[in-house]
C-alpha cells in the first residue's frame, strides 16, 4: 500500500508540473557579401533595395529565416585584381560592420 501510494504521489507530482518554457528563437545569422561594383549595386536606381545582398536578405526573410545581410561591396576595386596575398588594406577597409 505504501509503495503504491509513493508511486501515485510521484506520478501526480510529474503530471501537475508546469510545462517547460518554449525554446529560445535561434540567433540571427549575419551574412557578409564582400565584392566589387556588382555587389555594391553600382548603376542601379535603388541599390539599397535592388543589389543582390538586399534581394538575398529579403528572399531569405520571406522564407522565414532570421538573417541580416551586410553589403560590403565597393565600386572601383575589383576583387579579382591580382594582389600579393588575398588580404590587403583596401579590402580590410571595406569591412566596417
């Protein structure tokens, strides 16, 4: 009888506990689009809305992703320009975020 009462008490305690809190939403993903005038949106009427980083962010958000896209494109300094080493001062200077 005592054993059955103990088991019933434990069952009651676990059955009446408050539900677990919902999981925290995932942190926003931060994407850096690093490139030249094509990335920057040169010659577009509204580069803040029409450049591919802006379109990428908008489409990802439409699909429900928590994302922030930073446009680090800069006109006039092509990424494909040969340089002694990949990291140069002008390329580092673009990363302002």
